[in-house]
C-alpha cells in the first residue's frame, strides 16, 4: 500500500488506487482533523477523489506534479462558493 499513516498525517506515495479508498476513508473518519500529504503522489483514483471531496481534509502538501495539483486544488478549494438560489421572489 503506497500510504503511510500517523495520528496526524496520511502520506500518499506514488498513487492512490481504488484499493486505497476504503483505508483513506477509514483513516479520515478516525482522524477528522488529520492532514493529507500528497507531495509524492502522481495519481489519484476517482474513488479517492470522491473521499477527498466528501471529507474535505486539510491538505498538508499538494502533489509535486503540477497538473495534478492544479486539478485537485480547483476541486477541493471551493469551500463556501456554492450558494443556494432564493426563489422566494423577495
């Protein structure tokens, strides 16, 4: 498994495969204030992407691979940007 964990940080190495998604989710549930280090990660499977989108953990380090980092930042740094439209007419 290309992940290392401690009480405060989950470090993803090389790739986060579909097989890692349940482990990542379990770790985030057990460590709700934990951080994710993606510096050495070069691929995130869609299952892990969904886990990250749902959990919104603090990212301690973004991937060194710039295209992956930009893509993840665009998706994960959108807190409080979705607004509910008021259709009440006022």
